[in-house]
């Protein structure tokens, strides 16, 4: 394409089709100056390339035998739901219009139509790919910028830390204990037990310390909690660093195109751009180091290889001297060794004293191992040992109704429980409990629960709710009378047969 001059200058400009006005807005002469132009206007070159690529895209859209829009944009056909619309997807399980892909297809068939929003996005994508294909370095810079934008788009939202406190009373006791639970980035619904919502872990820890003070129970954490996300300051710093990296890559590519340097990658362009910046800074300071670091001119007095140090310019080449090996022998004074041993003995004695004090305090509060309850055997089966029992709490293990229900449910998964197991909000160690739990309800009536993750479940729970139906069916087959279940039932009420 011919270039034209503005006035009597030697810079070449590109004219808009059918006019004598350049892309940069100047009025041009009628005769071209292509042979004598020493440089080309940067703004005109970019605008002409964009205009040319856009025209090529229009021609490709109208060509019947050319590549399709999906091939030029690098996308695939896909379905979202059961409708007649066909969408475009860049093979990341999301459509260009923002929906989740259900399945990929070979294209529209029959009465199916393409999504209008996907078509518009695919046209922009194809134009960007064609524009980047005109310059390999520009394509690499665009790819790096897209990677930075994708990383910024995946930033996690702000942290939401909630603290809840509720009262807990053991069965048969009139004392109410306070349980403090920390919920971190979880979807749990908290009602009147909510203490407060905090954005940082320090604020939440302060609230937990104040709430759980003098309760005698450790702080628990929600089983659905997720890890903390990056703070806003970290996100802003990472975004600023990523923006600086992308901007530097773009500047390096533009510098390589202006100087017509023979570079093939963005890294080479950045290295050349860094050398140019050092040369410019040293030239302003009046030094020769920047020019020496840059490319050697062909008309220099003598050429110096890049791996040769600056000192080689002023001294004869000589092999590097091999450094002598230095052997160091350490010797410790007997007095210093004795001081170290004495300090170690004192620390060991202090640690043992502290451990003995802790053991004494725990023994005074919880009792010694010798005070553990003895095993009780019922009908030849151990139902309680070491403070735990299977299928019920230790205090209900010897109840006749519980024993009969366990015999009827033999073979099913049974939960191993302690006397202080909380089936509403189990601790981290209690969340591994799974199976049925039987509680007496007076007379021949018992209640059978199913524990999953250490807590009771409702019958309408999506995955584990049918477990209550299995328990009811087993009891019915064993001759028990089972009360009807509801969707909100938490247990199975059954009456022992006469």
C-alpha cells in the first residue's frame, strides 16, 4: 500500500480509502512518497492494519467456501439447556454469553439457531485473533494480557467470618452451657445465635475470646468452613504488579517493532527494551556503560565478546586464578560445653515440672485413669467401655428397650457415642461418627436416629434422608410397631412388640 507525505516531510502516512486524509487526521499530497519515505507514521500504521483486518473479516463472513466464524474465533458449538439455541464456547465449559455448557455438538441442525450474543462475541474474538496474527509479538503480548485478566477475574471475594453462640443443656441436667462456633466463608444460615460478622481473623478472634470466656468449653469451627481468601491489599498489590508486567510487555513489543529488531519472543523483546532503557539513562548521565552494554557498532576500533568482563579491555587475557581451599577446624572450650549442658538440664527440669503440673490439674478436673468406670456386661455383650458405647449413649446402654432395638437392627452401621456427644453441632473429633442411635422414650417406646458426620439428619435430606426409611423397614420386619414418618422427621418412633 502506498504512503503519502504531509507537506514536504519525509514521513509516510496511509490515506483512508477514497480520500486524501490520513488515518491520523492530516491532509496529504496527491502523489505517493513510498520510495523516499524514511519512516512510517505509527498511528497510521496501526489504524491501517486494524482497518485492513476488519475488511478481511467482513470478506470472510461473506465467503461461502471460507472458514466458518467458529473456526476463525477458535470456539466450539454447544448446548446449554433443552432449547433450540446453539451457543459458542472456547472449550472452558462456559459459553461466550455466560452460561454453563451442557454438551458439545457439531453445529446447528434442523430448526436450531445460533445465540445472537454468542455471535457478536465470536466476531469480536475473531477480529482480535486476526489483528494479533498480523504481528507475532503483538499476539504474545495480547495472550499475556489475557492471562493477567483471567487471573484477576478469578480473585476470590472478601472474607466473611461469623461468630455464633448458643446454649446447650445435657439431658437430665439443669445447667446450660454456652457453645461458641466460628463460621468462615460458609453458606450456613445463622439466626438469633449470631454474635457478629467480621472481615478479618483478628476481629473474629477477639470476639470469640470475649464470647467464650469462662464457658469451660473449647471453641468449635463449622464443618462447612472454607479457607480465608487473600486480603484486599494483597489483591491490589498483585493486580498492580500484573498490570505493570503487561504494560512493560506491550512497551517492549512496540519498541521492537519500531526498531525492526529480529526478536521472536516477548522475553527477547523485554531484554532488548531493558538494554535500551539502561543505555538511555547512562547517556543522560554522560557515561559510556550503557552504550557498551548495547550492541557493538561495526565501525568500532575493536570488538569485545559479551561474556568478557570490562577489565579485559585494559589487561591482557590471562586464565582465571584458582582460589585456594580453606580448611577450618572448630574446637569448643570445655567451659562452653559445660554451660550448654547445664542450660539443657535446667530446661528439661522446667519442662518436666510444667508437665507434672498440667497432669495434676487435669486429674483434679477430669479424674485419673484409675477412676474410669468398670466394664459392665449385659447378656454376654459389652455395651459400655472406656466411656463410650455403641448404638446409644453410655447411660442408656443397659435400658431394655435399647437392647431390644439393637438386637432388631443387628447388621446395620452403629454409631459409637460418648456421654457428651453433641448431635446438633459435633466437634471435629465427633464428625467421624456414623450409624444409628437409639434413645428410650418411656415404656416400650424408643426413638431411633441416624447420624451422618456426627449429627442427626432429617428424612427430607437429599442424600442420607432415606436412611430413616431403612431403619423403619427393618423394625417393621422384626415385628415392631412403627409410627408414620413425615418429611421433617428426625427419628423413627417404634414400640417394642409384646
